[in-house]
């Protein structure tokens, strides 16, 4: 495999080991776990809001995708709690961009008087 691709896929930027010497390791680990749970909560909140709206207007696939994107972002934070790789950082960036694009569409559809960011 090409050296660049090998580094991209297999390079470990950070890993949490319980027996590690770094003092910030447990704090970084638990911060990512808490952050992942918050993203799960936001995803479920958006999903509940979408289902409530569906009683009046029909279920919005865009809001469902928005909720799923939050949950997937939470999963990447849980993964980051144990190990951080370049591929994970790229995936997090793509998911974040997806969340912002979906937010723009939802704002355009349902909240016309507000700005998208």
C-alpha cells in the first residue's frame, strides 16, 4: 500500500490506555464520552420533534436524516474516546458539514424568518 494511504488509514494520533502516563488521558476520554452522549440526546430530540411534526404535516425525511447525522456524530465521539485516527477526523468533518447543510435546508423549509447559522 502507498505510504500516504497507509499513514491515513493506520496512523494513530492518540489512544487511551488506562495504564497510560499522560495525566490528561482520562479527562479526554470522559469528555468524549459525555460529548457523544450529548450528540445522541440532540439526535433523539430532533427525531422526536420530527415525529411530532409528522402528525400534522407528514414525516420529514430531511429531519430524520438530521437526527441520524447527530447520532452518527455521537458515535464518532465515542470512538474518539478510545482512539483517534486521521480517517476519524475526516469522517467527523464530513458529518459536521452534513449537519450544517441539513440544518440550512430545515431552516429554509420550516423557519423562514431565521438565519441558517
